[in-house]
């Protein structure tokens, strides 16, 4: 039976996008706050589940609050597609939410065209992707990459434990290992995401097809010295924790030059000083370090170099130190077959596409451990993300959504 060609309804897609972003908006800053397992995050998931149910999808959720909407055959493996709904604090409107919206719009377009997939399509909105607790809990749960040991020690940067926070929302963190999808249950995973970088915009290319995703090592470091009077303590007799932090920070470019690649990134993010008052030498400095690269070997070399530099700075400033590894997400080479198929569909649609790696972590890298995974990028204006100024042009979004739709139609026709 011949069906009309499915097409993306851009107006409907925007309305869905706006619906998600009605949750967690800070009207003063323009930023979005749907932090993993916050009330806003829980509420937007309920809303998105209702949207999928209204479309006739079979909607389920697991113990960590991953949402699934199945379209097509009730039994057998599926094609999974989607992204996340949570944000970083004061994040942008497009990160994650756009991918979940496009996934559901693709199913809506297929339903409008009367297409009944031979292989089911499952729209997913993954939980806690932004790493509040140090990982990508939603996709890690699906892929069977969560251990009870990690669950019990996981906490956010404010010391709030994962187990307790999930329990407050009526969720069972300890059920995550048993919630893994069995091998073979997902034939392929496709994700659309904003690039969060400047490469596509600079190249004036509307679509990126990702070949590899950087791993992420999340370290928590603490320097302890002696808090003392800033006027009476001589400079050469101080145990200044901030001076140690500063001395370590300037070694980062040298570490990358010696042990890294052009894909290496090392970032000191959150910093807390104690006692953090004007007239006292800081006695403590606690800070995060994020290490990224597309090579596991390179990440390990960088971690070793960083540890040496932390120790050297501590010795030079009379400090004690601790290094805690909060999480380690492996880098991933995405599936070559899906990558080739996406490139073929882009060419068939007359869409320019760039073969590129991703410096940011995504659910696709976790899903690649369970099934073939593919990732499509949309340009980010100015390369800005994780900020209220985050923006992607709708003309580019429509092109990438069209690519996703055609890829899903092609995959769903296979058995």
C-alpha cells in the first residue's frame, strides 16, 4: 500500500518544544532549571508522558523515571529515539529537549502518513542526563551500566545523595541494575541534539553526523591548608589553599600539550573556598575537574598528569589534598553502519552534512554499549550552550528533523 510521504510539521514541533519549556523557566535570567529529580523535572516528565499517551503511544516508565512511548508492534525489538528533558542550572531551551521533541514529532508524522512500522519505534526521554550525580543515569540504566556500588556513593556537588533524592520523588535508585534492557531488545538508537559548539556554524553546514563522543572523567579535589589572618601571616609562611588551586590551574595547558590531543578538554568548574571572607587566608579549596577526550588512553594519561600536578602544587604551598573520582564515562566510537546510513539519507535529501566528533557527552555514547547508536547535530549559534543565550535556528532544526524522520522510516521498515 502506498502512503503519502511523511513530513515534519514545524508548527506542531515548535508547540511541543514550547510546552516542554514552560517548565523551569527563570523569567529574570531567561535560563531553564529542570535539574535532575527536581520538582520541575518531575513535572515536565508527567506532561511529556501525557503528550505521548494522547498520540496513542504505549507509555511506560522505569524506576529511574526514564519515559518510553512505543509505536508499532507490541512485541519484538524496537528502534529507540529521543534525548533528555533535564537541564543544567540556568541552562538553555534546546539542550536535550529538542531531541525528545523531534523524536515524538517523527512518530506523529509517520502516524499522519498512515505508516505502520514493521519494527516498533520507542520514543525515549531519558532521566538525569546532565550529570547532577556524576553520570548519565537514565541511559546507563537502559544499557545496564549502573552498579549498586555507584548508586550508593553517588551525590551531587552539594552533597545530596542520589538514593535519598530519588526516594523523595517516589523512585527506587536501587532498582536501576534490574531495569536494564536485554541485549537485542533495541536494534538501534538515534538521537538528535544541538552541537553545543561552534564548528557547524563556522563551516556554514546545517547538519553534523557524529562519529565519536568524548569520554568524561569527573574529579572532586580538595586542598586543605591553614586559615589565618591576611595581614599578619607572612607570604612565605602561608598554607594558602587558593594559591595551591591557582598554581595547579596554570599547569592545565602544559598537561594537554604533553599528554593530550586536539580533542582534549580539562575544565575547573565549581570552586568553593573556606572560609571565603576578605581578610582571611583561605584554609580550604574544593573544586571539580572535568577531563574529556575521544580516546580512553589519552584520558588516562591526562588523569595521571593532573594528579601529579595537584600533588606538586600541594607540596609547594604546604597543603594536604584528596582526589575523588566521582564518575568515568567511557568515550565511544558510534556505529559505522548507522553513520553511513545517516550520510546516505542526508545526501538523498540534498542536505550538506559534516562528519565530526562530539566534545560533549550524550546518551548515544552510553547506548552504543548496548546497541548501534547514531547522533545528529544541529548548529548552535555562537557555539553557546548551557546558558540562557543557547539558540539553534529553526531552518536548521527542520533540516535535521527531516533527516531523522527519513532515517527512522527506513529503519522501521526493516525487520
